[in-house]
């Protein structure tokens, strides 16, 4: 796991523990017994203090489903004779290999944290969740907590939170880390409605019920705010004055093309979809007082090229096919009006000036993650007791 030659071999360690076929630890029995209720029950042998065979069940809030990332349990150590404990109902296949890998990484991290050694680089969000839950199962979480939190803080944030915020939020809850919880909360809320329904359910099962309730409440509030803005944006073309001549007609058509390019023709559904974020982000970035809106809205800038016929797909809709009628009709008109005078530019600038006050609050803390990240968490935290779910506060721009 590491090139650090000072770990896990210790010259003064009085016991040897075999965690897996390639991870043997020479540690201190007195320290282990003092920090862990599990290690206090070791079986003494003539030459070795061996780990009992054990399968580590995830906490009750995780659920025991076959489609969970690690199955219904994962093996922690080897048996006292060096053999691997079996998992009821799990065949001897790649699933077992994956579980062994998780056990190896989690044990390595826990022991390093206990002995105040650097935790190996490359830990994923799921690895930190495994390590936190394993330390809890060993009964040594209070002793390992600081080391695990420090390891999280050392990892680049982009390697953890955007990739698997659900595991990070569950790990933060297990570790009782406010800083990690606050950061992970932002990402989970922003991605609460992302992906297919079944995939979403699988991710959400990683969270304790109290945390899931907090996130659902925050995501519901965020969705209402974004939906209000999204409704105003999508209804703008139909509400645009009809007496603005050809420039007004072209501006409305191009604006509709712009929307459909990013989300397809199906504009209903959750306002927290990635396509909605892309539309509002693009509109927010166009400043009508400084940018040439004709350049920003030119179909050649963001529509599909005829030569390749490819398009952004969402919900099975190929944008190129959906927009072909508009494309051929309005592309030429857009170019002619752009050359003719300021009329089309003025129409688009007027549209943007109506939209920007609506989008500004949604991007005040923009991180360009591909989802909204403006809603922060201020507490109280779920482990602080009381009516945390109902009383938690969120920081708004």
C-alpha cells in the first residue's frame, strides 16, 4: 500500500496481526487493547495474537442490499489460521476480491490513524467511509478519528467531493467532522436529482436517515428557487411582445434553439437536472453590457454541425434531429439580421437583462462543478441532538 518503510513494521511491537495475505502488522497489544473494545477480546496464542474471523456489517442505516457497492458485508481480517472468512451467500469470485481489497485499504487506514502514521495516498471517498465504519466496528473510532479527518483534509477536494459526495457525507457523519460535512453537503444537495431514479436511490442509501432527511429538505428548497428562475426563462419566448418585427421573431427562435440545445425539447422535470444548470450557467455568463450577444447566441457557436450530425443527448433525444427544422430556417435569417443592424442585438440584450437578476443568486458562489453549489450548511449538525432535521439552517447568497 505504501513505500513508507517505517510502517507497518515496528521493531518494538510485541504482536503480529495478519490482515490479509499481503498486509501483516507488527503492533503493540497494550495500545490496541486500550483503544479498542474489539482488540481487547483478542485470542492469545503461543506466538501470535490473532484476529477472530469476522464479517463487518454496515450500520443499520446503510441497508443490506445486493446492489450496494460492497454487498451485504465485507471481510475484515483473516482467521487466526491465516485463512479467509467466508461470506454467507457470496460466491468465491470477483466480488470477494473487491471485498478483500476494501478490507485491506480500510484496515491499513485505521491502523495508520491509530499509530499516527501518514495514511496512504489515493484513498477514495468510499474508502474513507469504509475506514470510519470499520473503526466504529473495532470500537476505536475516538482514537482513529483525528487521523482519518486529517487524511481527508490532505486529499485534494476535487478527488473526493465531486466524485462521490454521498460517501463523503456519510463519512463526515461517522467521523463527526463539521468541516467535511459542510463541504460534502453542498455537493450532495446539488446532485440530489441527478441521474436515473434507481441510481439515485442506490447512492442515497449510503446516507443515515437523519442526514438524508436534511439533504432532501435543502434540495427541495433549492429546487423551488431554481424552478422559479427556470420557469421565467422558459416562458420568456412565449411572453415576448409580438410587435417587435422580424428581429423579435428571430430573437425568440434563437433563444428557443439555445434552450433546446442544452436540454432537448423536454423542458419539464426536475430543475436540478444538469441540462437546466448548463442553460442557466451559459445565460448568466453572458453580460449584455460587455459581451457581443450576437456572437454568444450565434447558432454556429453551439449548435450541431451539419457535417457530423451529432448532438447532446438527454432522455434519448438527439438535439440535431429535434432542431433540424429550426436550424435550416433560422440560421440564414440570424446571419442576415446580424449584418443588417442593431435590431436583433437589442432584442437579445433586452431578454438577458430580464434574466440576469434571476440567475445572479444561483451563481454567487459558483464553482463550475456542473451543478448548483450556492446553498451552504450552517447547522445544527445531525449528531448534535435535538430537532436537528427541522432546525438546520442554510446559508444563502
